[in-house]
């Protein structure tokens, strides 16, 4: 198993970024849990801010931080 933190294997920021995007899509469809949605938005913001698994884009990171705060 690979992921963002590498707890269960090697770090794979690209795969983690893809999973976070899928999680946002699924949670938007179900509108299920604001706490989880906030956490996923924060993780996406971190990916965009640091360029983990995607190109670095501060403006997109800022968007996701705002989304995280709105879902808190």
C-alpha cells in the first residue's frame, strides 16, 4: 500500500493526490460528512501548495483551504 505518509509502504504523492480527488467527488455526491470533507480539502490544499503529486499552484491551494474552512 502506498500513500501520502508512507505508513504502509513507500510514499506516493501522485497516488495520494488521485485518491484525495476521488474522495472529494464521492463526498460531494453523498454530502455525507463535513469533517471528513474538510480534512480532504486540507490535504488537497497541501498537495497544491507543496506540489505533491501535482504542479504547485498557490491559488488553487488557497481555494482548497477556503473550502476546508467552509466545511469545518
